C-alpha cells in the first residue's frame, strides 16, 4: 500500500465508520463512480478501524467493495485494525490488501493525494 510513485496524486477515501449507510452511500459509491466516470485517475479505499469489522460481516458491503475493485479502485486495509477486530483473514479472502497503514497514509498526505474521510 503505497502512494504510487508512477501515478499522479489521486484520491484516498479513508473509511473509518461503522455506519453501513455512510459506507454504501458515500465511501463506496463515490470510490466506484470516481473510477467509472474518470473523476480521478487513481482511487484508493483505505479501510481503517471499525469499518474492517463491518466489511467482514456484511455481504452487501462485500459486493459493493468487489464492484469498486472491478472498477479499478485499489482496496487496502490497516493490518493492525483488522487484527484487533479479528478479521484480517476474512478481508484477505475478499481480495483486500491487508498491511500496516500508518506509513502509507503519511506518504499519501505528504505526496499530495486528496484524502476524504468517511
């Protein structure tokens, strides 16, 4: 999980909420449409904190995340958060990259990426 060195800064959606409505109607909808409609060349969805557990337990959100990935969104999860919630393996099974995220988030911020927090 890094701020792509070969890509102009893009958008990082930092998904931290346990609220499924906020996930469905903001984080995931905007991430997917940003790629499908070409609003951003690079879109990364960073799953952090309680959103990791929500995703692991909600099949409808899992389908939405799969649609995001199919649209070209890079989906990443904070390993420490996923492990604290006991869902690291479940997220990996969904195709989510699970790794420590503090340094990559810092690289996004310092690298000029726009960060939207939900």
